[in-house]
């Protein structure tokens, strides 16, 4: 009986020890922390729905489009000119008649000058030739030649604007002829200012 009781207690103690060990081992397993897992992957933003595209209207071909030309009113660009053309009492023909001498007056003036030259040319020439001198020094050097003079005779017989149109080739002879025209004034009275052209000849005999 004692052996049986001892074996029972020994078996009960052994089982009790196993139970305690199991309890302790289970508690340690429960105390172990569960590891934390962190995801470093970048989260993509939610994609927005694309906006509906408005269909573009069909383009008309350029070649089919009509070309528009600008129409300009000349009166808008030049109002003064347009108004001047329409002003009453002012015309080109009227102004021309006021400013330009009539053809009959020009003809009468030309006839007066021609008549004066015809009537007095010989007298004027003789007056100039009488005032001419032929210096002895020019004769000794053999200077001779012809020249053409131009001068204006006024209504009172005065003379001015004496010019040498053609030279004799010698300055001495040219100056003698110009001086003779000055010394010969006054000339016959003229109804209008008249131009006289007079040739002068220097010739050795």
C-alpha cells in the first residue's frame, strides 16, 4: 500500500510539473511581440477622369474663302482737294486769264520792239563805232578779230546789262568794245525795254 501511494504521488507530481512547465512555456510564447512591417512603397495618386475634349469645328480651306478688297473714297483721303474742286467762282481757266498776258498783248509788244530796232539799229551802231578806238599797241601786235555784244536800252535811252556774248580772242579789244557801248549812251528813246545785239569788228588795213 505504501508503494502504491508513493508511486501515485510521484506520478501526480510529475504531471503537475509538466503542467506548470506547459503553462510557463505558453506564457513566454504569448509575451513575444509581433514584428511591425512598414511599407515604403509610394502610393500613386488617384487618377482623375480625363476632361471631355470639345470637338474643333472643321476649318474652311483658305483657297475657297473670297478675297475682300478695300474700297477707298478719294474724298476721305483728300477732303481739301475735293472741296477745292467744287468751290464756286474759282477755276483754272479764270486764274490763267487773270495772270497770263493775252496773246494779243504779247504780239503788240513784240511788234513795238521790232519796230524800234528796225528804225534805230543803224543809229545805235554808228554811235558805238564812233566811240571805238583801236590802240596803237594792239595794231603793232597784230590784234584783230570780231566779237558780239548784248545790251538793253531803256525807255529814257539809258543802257545797262552790257555783256560779251562772243569774244574776239583778245581781252584788250573786248574791253574797248564794252566801254564804247557805255560811252555812246544815251540812245534813242524806246517805248519798252529792248535788247540790242551788236557785232563789232577790229580789222587791220
